[in-house]
C-alpha cells in the first residue's frame, strides 16, 4: 500500500468514534460503514470458506477478519478491551461480545418509543413534512420492537394530532371512502401548509400596503 493509500485508510479508521459507555450505536454504525468502504466486511457477513477448495477466497476472508479485529481493538479504549474473551478469533464473535455489554432492555425501549410516538405534537416552527416523517420513523422503531401499527392507522393518528389549521383537511378525510397512507398524508398536508404560507404572505402584503397608504396620506396632509 502506498503512502496515499495508507493515509486514506488511517483517516477512515480515525472517523470511527472511540467507544465509550454511551455511544455504542454510533460506534457500530460508523465501524460497519468504514469496513464496507474498505472492503473488509466480508468476515462479518459470511462464514470462512473451505480453505482446501477456495484458496483465494479464504485469503481474502482471513485478511478481512484480521483487519476488522485490529480496527475494532484500536477504537476501543484499553480499559474496555477485557470485555472480549481471549479465545475469540473471528470479527463477528468480537463484535457480538462487545454488543452484549450494550444490549438494551427491549421493554424499556418499547415504552420510550411508544411514549414519544403518542405524546409528540407538531412544533410551531416545524414543517409538517418533518413532523410526519419523524413519527413514521418512530412507528418503524415500534415495528422492530414487535408493535406493528398499520401504515393507514399511523396516517389517521398523525392527522388527528395536527393543529387547528388542518381541521378542514380532517373534515375532508372523514367523508372520504378511502384510506390514506403516510405518504398520501404528507402530500395533502404539504399542500395545506403551502396554502397557509401563501395566505399569510398575502395578509402581510395587504397590511404593509395599508401602512404605506396611511403614511402617504399623513405626509400629504402635512
């Protein structure tokens, strides 16, 4: 590997945050990205080939395994390295051993995501698209945790939480003989939001014109 290539690899590895007590999800995500970019993730994705039948493939797998373990080790502080048993020999086992120390309580996760989904409301300075997409993401998290809410139900729940500016849209939906998906909801809500912005701008122009006319009249009288 030339100097430029080594520098690039080192830079990639340095982009992986040093593991601490609270950043495992970020650490793992960045680690997997770097290993994929460096074409070193095969040992995490596949089992070791038969060395007698697939010599080249085995060499590639062994290099991936060796380099992946090395990269993980240097992004784990010395004080944490004892969490991985000494008899671990594969990158997949190494990552699993680290992951076990950060395993979350699914019941707690479910409660937190459910609370976020059910209590969150659109903020005044938040676009309706952003609000719906965040809630769609929360619904997807709940599905992974075993609580699946059908997409059209998610759309109805989110429509009900929208502020009074969307009351007419709610009434329109209530008389329709169809169910909206969350993507349909985004489309309809964005149209309402754009109309509200346009109406606000018109009012501001009218108000501005009224002020200008008043000032002009005052100056003429003077």
